[in-house]
C-alpha cells in the first residue's frame, strides 16, 4: 500500500501568524527581544521541546508554560484551514488512502485541532512533538507514526508533504520521498539540497500530484 503523511502547520492549516505571535509573546515575557520573521523561521527548524532549552536554558520549562498557555487560549479561535485543504482531505478519505500527520506541534494541541475540524476520521495516526524519541527533522517521528497505521506500509511507499526544511529533513532521514509546498516558509535553495520528489504551489496542485501517486500502485 501507499501512504501519504502530512505536516500540519503551514501545510494543511494556517497557524503561522498565531505561532509567530505566541513565540514572541513568550520572548517578551522572558525578557528577550522579539524575533523577526526570518529569525522565527530559522529557529523553528527544531521543535519547541528541543530549541527552548537552547534559547532559555534552565528557564526552558517556564518559557514553554508561557508559550502553551497563550496557544491554548487562542489556537482554536484562530485556526484556519488553507484553501483546498478540506477538499483534499475529504477526497483522499473517500479513496481510503492511508493518511497520517506528523507535526512538531505539541501533541495535545495538535490532537485538539485535528478533532476540532472533525478530521480525526481521515487520519490513521496524527502525532505531535514528544511522541517519538526525537522530533523532526529526525525521521524518527515519521517511522514511529508509520508503525501505528492499521495496515502495514513500507517507508519507501510513503510520501511526506511539508513546507519547511524540518519536513524535508524528516523525509530524507526516514527514507521516503517528499513534497515541498511553496508556502510562507519556502526556501528555493532547499530544493537543490534535499531534492524533493515534487514541488507544488498550492493544495490544488498537490491534489493532482497525489492522484497520480496513488494511481501508480504497484
């Protein structure tokens, strides 16, 4: 069988403005200057649980508490799906395509968002940060999630869709092909570095890619 795994933020939902605000709110509360968007993009290659000890040292847990208090208060009311995301998920679900989500968002927050949208029925697994031994860009969370699907799928038959270097690194480390989305965090130089199987402009273009991918079943 072939399976399709997705990143979450910036790939299926538009949560970048909320996350950018949440991290800068935390930085100000912790006595740090707010990030520019470029600084935010560079830092978020790693998950919060991995980057916050580097940024805040012994106050990392306090900083995470501030961050997630802000997110939990605001994330559902600001959650927006990207154009074409709902149609794509419903289309793949109707075809019974094995699907999953692997995100660096905190696990409980991710699950709340997926279920708030009523999308839990479409994904065989949806995991956030902290579930596997390592977070993206390691391939560990993708391999871990793959083993949770109800049907056995070889990693070579997985396509991972994302919009950041963290996603490309995860796919490469796990051993599967990637789709790179031209979203807000797009970096053209990463195409040459990671050589994703596909580069797409939006979710409508992605739908065409995935139709072709599923129709080439061995």
